[in-house]
C-alpha cells in the first residue's frame, strides 16, 4: 500500500502526463504549470498564463465529462486556477480538447480515472429553474438569476452608465464609456429617432438608452425589464436626471405590452433570453408595439458555427445564463419576416463585442475587491471566466453580434428608411440624425 507521500508524488506525475496528453505540442509553450506539491514547469516561450493544478484530484474534476460543465466548475471551486490572460487560457484549453483524436481521448479519460476522486460539488450559485421553458414565471426567474446582482457588482466592470451590451468602437473612440455612448447613439440613429417621437426599449437594463433618448434626442422613452434591481436603479437614475416626464421604466414582460404603440422600438441584448420556442412571439410583440411606418432595431448575439444554434448548457446554463439560446441570424431574419417586418439592414459587430468583453474583463480584474465585497469570491470567479470565455468565442468566430434594422411598412407599402446609410455617418459622433428630404 502506498504511503501518503508516494501517493501524492504518483498523482503529481500522473497529472503532468495528463497535461502532456491533453495539450500535445502546445504543452508548456505559452503557459507555465504549477502543481499543489510545488512542482513548477516554466513556459518554453512567452508566458501568457499559468495553469495551476491545486489538488491531486483537480484534473479529474476538470476534464471528465460533461466537458461543457466540469472545467468551469473546477475553476470556480478553485481546484484549478488560471493566472494571467484568462482568455488565452480558455482558447488554449478549447483548442486542445477540440483537437484530441478519439484514441487519445480514450487514453486521457482512462488516466483521469486513476486520479483521486474529487469531493462532491457545492452547488452554490447554481440556477434551479422550475416550470415550462420560457414560460413567464421561468423567464422572470432566469432574468433575476443573472441580472439581480447588487448594482455595485456591475459597477465593478461596466462603464459609468451601466451599459451591458456590445459597445461600438467608432473611429477615434478608445474608452469603454465613449464606446458605449457611441453604441447607444448609433442605435438611435439607425431607427432615425426624432424629437417628440415615442420609443420603446425592450430589455432596457439600468436605463442608459432610455435616458439618452430623452436627454439628447428629445424623445419620450419607455423601457421594460424583468429585473427588479434594474427597474429600481433605472427609475432612480431617471429621477436623478429630472426626466420623469419624458422617460420611464416598467417591470414588464415583452408579452404583456398591451395595445400601446410607439414610433420606434429598440432591443439591445434581449433576444438571447427569448428562446427558439418564443422567437416568433417576440418579433410579433415588437411588430404590434410599432406604429405603421416605424422602425425596430434588434441587437443580439447569434451563433455562427451551427445551423441549429446553441441552447446554452453546462456551466454557462447553471452559473451564468440559464435558459439562454443563441440562434443563427437566418432564424432571426425568418422570424422577423414572418411577423411582418421587412429586413432593411444587417450589420455584424463581432469584433466590437470581443473588444467590449476584453474591456469588461480588465475592469473586473482591476476592481476585484469591489466585486468580491458586493457578491463573493465564487461569483467573481464565475464572471471572470464567463467574460474571458465569451471574448474568446467572439474573437474565434463562434459567435457574432448582429444589429438588424426592421421596418414596419405603412399602409402604402413604404418603408420609411433612407436608401443609403449616409445619414448615419453624416450625423457625427453623437446626437440625433435628421432624415433627408
């Protein structure tokens, strides 16, 4: 029988063998390795991160199936750690797993099973949704799980206006705050929002776009959200800006908008929560809420590497985005057209989202103490991994961010959109664009 010291050495040797098998030719090239027993393998080239194996059972916990769950869970439980460039670490791990041929994968699994068994997972901060997928109650619970963190947690990585969607790094725009303002103005210019018009923002977050539409564009803006925290903070911000007469936020499901219609409608980062079962109902609700001749801008993530899209599962579903669903752009344009819309413009801002996520990641790491103080170390680690992993997905082209400009034609069949995009760029960096005559 092995004594504890020899058993620890055996687990350490086996762990290094497993890492060599997993990473192949990239083993310890751009990353260093540290084991729980003090063993250190330096990077052969430029060191981008350090892969820390914190316990004899760590690799078994991380790399046995299901592979869409266990690596993330092992990181959050601190069985493994990624010090340095987390996006590079995620990219290296995903690339290595994807490249494993079947015989090597079988050998890897056999070696993992020889490591000690890990303790059972804590299950802390895991979504437990009940009821029919994308029912009103379940959707409200899913939204609450993700968005009802303390506002100060979101302040640890978002810009000053708490904009939580892809920014727009226009020419000469470098800061996150300026890029988010540029995105809001770009969206409002795309729907050609004019003074005195009414605007609906579906999934309005903490109200930055609603406030901007009222302040800078002279619109009467209404936002809706299913997050209690967002609703309260958004209304507080509207009151602080003295905009109660021209801006408001409602706690409301998009399916319960009623009969009111608006001149323009926008939705930034909401469609990912709708689900394929309800995609048609979502576009139909937007269509009903828009007056004849109005415009709708739908801004959302789409899956690029699958014709069927990706129903979020595993670690992301349990710890970040329960019931999230990323569909291909073709599914969204089909659903929009079936609802009655005419698709007028589609723009992919994929590179902008990679840059946005990297900015959020840097800010979260820089404000780690605030993030942990307002939530927990586990939540910080979940979000650190989620933001870096998402940046990797956009950079690698697995996901895209599309802005779709949709027109509801008037009774004569006219779509009230200029024939070119020229007015968007002539308007300048900020402010409302005037429709050409």
